[in-house]
C-alpha cells in the first residue's frame, strides 16, 4: 500500500491544485480504482475507492484506504464496511483486520455484585436456556505502527438476551417494583397460579470499542486478542412465559435500565473466537428491581 501511495504522489504536478489557501480535489482512475487527492496548504489527503460486488448487486466506490500527509508525517486509516459478510477479501500479512463484525452466541448467568462471577442468590436461572445472540454489522478500525499488530476498532451491532427462570417463578411489576415472585404465593384471591417457562428478555444495540493485538501466521490467518468497553442501549423489556398452561406476556418495561456499559474480551484464531462479556450496571433501575449483573460466555464467527 505504501508503494501505491508513493506512486500517487508522483502523479504529474499539473494534476494537483496549486492554490495553498483553498482545498482542491483531483480525481482519476487506475486499474478500476477511483483515487481522490485533496490538497490544502501543507496537508495532502489521499482516498482510494474500489468497486465491489455482492452476488448480483454492485456496490460502487467503497472506500478502502485513506492517507493524510502533513509536514512529512503520515497517518493511515482503513474502513471496512462489513455489511457484506460473504465478500471474498484477501488478507495480507501486513494489514490489520479487526475482529468485531460477525455473529456470536453465548450462555448467560447473573451475579449479585459487580466484579464477581458467583451465581445470584436472588434468582435461579436455567442456564442451559438463558442466552444471548447478536451480530456486529459495521466496524471501522485504525492500525498502529508499520507492523500492524496493534490497533483499535469501533463497531455497531444488535441482538437479543433471554433469561429463563427455574421453577414456578416469574419477573413481575408489583406496585412499581420489579420482583421475582412465585406463582403459588402471588395470588391473594384464592385462585391458583402456576408459572412455567418464564423468562425475561430484551433487545439491545451495542457499540463496542476495543484494543486488539493480532499476528498473522504463514497461512495468513491471525491469532488475536482484544479487550475494551461496550455501550449497550436496551429496549423491549418483557416478562413472558406460560401461566396455567397458557402463553402470556406478564409485564412490559419492568423498570429496565435503558443504557449500560459492558466489558468485552475476545480471543481466537482466524474467523473463530471465544468471548466473555460482563455488565457493569444492573439491568434494573436503582431501587426498582433486584441487583442483577449478567455475564456471558460464548463463541463468535467473524467475517
């Protein structure tokens, strides 16, 4: 890529703007690629676009590189639009390819206190049926240094969490407080109530920011490790299940905390990885529900 940029900078001076006080654009094409050069004073910005396809659809002018040159120093940035997960992208050893975009699936547990991994004594989850599933669809990244072993990545994703309770219990909103209640103890009118397959679920948008180390092996697949915070915007809280054998939505809202911060760590090889995620804020508003801090472990497939 550096050889390409040197070639671009050797384009005849007549193609570049001569006015140092105004920004000028020069656009030309080389081997099917669109190249845009902008110059303003001592600052030169070079952008490289490439046509790409996804099946029968043609995606024009996808930016794959940006370089900024100022007073003899350069910075580079590569943006990857990963909404096309099955495109054929050849990875080179000296490039940084972040591991954020992809699908993931993991199992959930909850603790009473932040920083612990002990199961909560306030609720009993059916762990084999408590899980999260999601996808990170977009990411942008920046690599550090000439070896491209270190970099950071910023992304956006969407997903779903479901927490299944064991036994005859359900999350209910009672007098403005979310509580875990037993069906056999809840009714005061003598009518028998039994919960089965009760669960709390919500949807979320996630915005991860990670620092990643990676190194490519001889087969061009990379070994990697990444860690960083992740903002979580939650919506669609529901308590659902069966009551006396009939499917129902018991309550909505449930005073769920709309915004949270997670800590995310990932490691893997090639397109496969493992992850752990810990929620730093309880899932319910303070004083409006039990103190529960979800944490999850799972597998990821990156594209």
